[in-house]
């Protein structure tokens, strides 16, 4: 059998080793060191933002970004139900209330109509999460934010190199975040970044990521912060990865276009949208959604793929269905049918930057086999 093709493996084709060696040779391995500020400045410039604040993960970025806004206990933040739990946890840990909205069936992103329907006098912000490869309906969401005086927290964790109407994702919110986990377009192993144009928010984020030290006498603190500092080692890798980002974007799009061309004729399989009037898909993960009538047992399709050596992973599990939140009595009256359907019938195929054309062709061949076998059964 061919070797198993995992859903994701990163690639390092630039200055990563050179920069890492510099860290080791000079001894600058913690958060002090030139790569931290260079990575922050260059990513901020790339996204047309004034400030970049590097942190230890995308999750930490969300927590700190929300805290920096200074909202009051009980204030509400609108967030899609279909997203990673980091989003809602960051809201809850800050004493705020996540209010969930459903998603669109075709782009898998949060529904603008549902955002409008969920606004209350307590709503203070919208967490605009771009998922899988296409950005949200940004203009529509920004208009709602303007109308109701809401802050936009942009989660661009899956969008490095993507644009909305030619404006870089990660530069579209009052405050925006990236993740550099190993399956993102740019990785530092673990890591994250907060981006903003606002000086006071940037200062607060810098303070929060490092225990809120006060100036003057050391070891005095003016708020409850944390250690969420990025190391110079991580930033060295991040800077090198940022230099090669244009190539990464091209690879992703080539992969996505190969898959789409090969799967277009498959019945009962929805594919990612290649192009909208605001963006061209970047395929952070190449997702497919099965038709429930043709494939009533999607987990069997996924199992067959795994058995055929093709890695695959289900979409996020909706937040209103999370066991921990059910235990806490949260979202008990929520219903988000599209998010549920996407979670039950959606999964993604190998989408990593290391995929070779041969591997993509193997995925294509095996996926077509598995799909045709399972659609014969009914
Ligand atoms: C990966 C991801 C995060 C979390 O990032 P970590 O670095 O893993 O903490 C947040 N939001 C989205 C949409 C993500 O995909």
C-alpha cells in the first residue's frame, strides 16, 4: 500500500535554519531578540496594521485581544457556532457571554442575517471568524458593527495570505488575530499574533501578554496578565515562513484547483467555492460536505478513506453541542441547523503544504473510489 497521506504537514523552505542558528549562536532564545520585533513589524506591515503583538498561541491571542477591549461582565459577543472552542472559551474566560450564530451552507462562514437577529442592548462585539479558505462577508459585518457601535474581533487564524476585496485578512478588525500552529499557512510550531491600529489597545495587549508589569519599580503589576510571550526561536521561524508566504498561497491554490477539477462531477459531494466576488479560495483546509440522502453514514466514508491511506478530519463540532457547555447549561435553547449539518457531513482531505502532485493525485484516485463505492450501496 502507498504511504498514509496525513491531513497536514508543514514545510520549511526558506531561512528557518539560518535564523534559528543565529538565535542559538547569539544566545537570544527567549522573548528578547531581534526576530520577535521583526516578525511583529513585518506581519503588521503585511496586513496594513500599525501594531503586531506576538503571543504564544492563537488561543492566547483571542483571550488577550478580548480582555484588551475592557468590556464589562455580562456583555455579549457574537460568534459563529461552527468554529474552534478557543473562540468561545476566550469570551467566557473574560466573564463575557458568547452569543452564537449559524453559518452559510456554501461558504461555511457566519450568517450576516443571523448576526443582525442576535443583537441585543448588551452586544458589544462581533467575533468575525473566517473559516477553511474564504473570508466572511466582511463589508456586511463591518456595516452592522458601525450601525450598532460594536467592536470587530477578527479571527484570521486560517487566513494568512488571504484578502477580502484586495485588503489583507488580519487587517480587517478593530483587533485581529493569527495562529501559527503547525497546520496553519505560517507556523512557528505554536504561536499567535494580535494586530491593531489602536495604540492604547496595543499597549494593553503587550502588557497582558507579560504579566502587566508597571513601569518604574520592577515586580509591581497593575492587572492580571499572563505569560503568553513568543520566543525569539519561534519568531525566527515565523519570519522565515512569512518570507515564503506567497509561495505557500500559490501551492494551496494549486492543490485546491486540482481537487475541484477532479471532483466536480461527483454526485452528492459539495466542494469549496473557488471564487466569489470578494475573494479567491485559499484552501486552508480542502473541505467537502456530503449530501445526507446519498451518504447517510458519513463516518463510514471517512473510515474508508482512512483505510485507503488518506488522512481526513471532520469539521469543527458546533459550540452549542459541546459537552462542556451542555454541562454548564449554556446554549440549551440554541439551534443552528446549518452548523449541525456541516459538522455532521463535512470533513477535509489532505491539504498540507508538503503535498506533492503525486500525493494529490493519489488522494483524488482514492477519494473517487471511496465515493463511488459508498454511493453504490444505496
Ligand atoms: C487554529 C485556530 C485557532 C487557535 O489557534 P491556536 O494557535 O491553536 O491556539 C483559533 N481560531 C481558529 C479559527 C483556528 O483555526
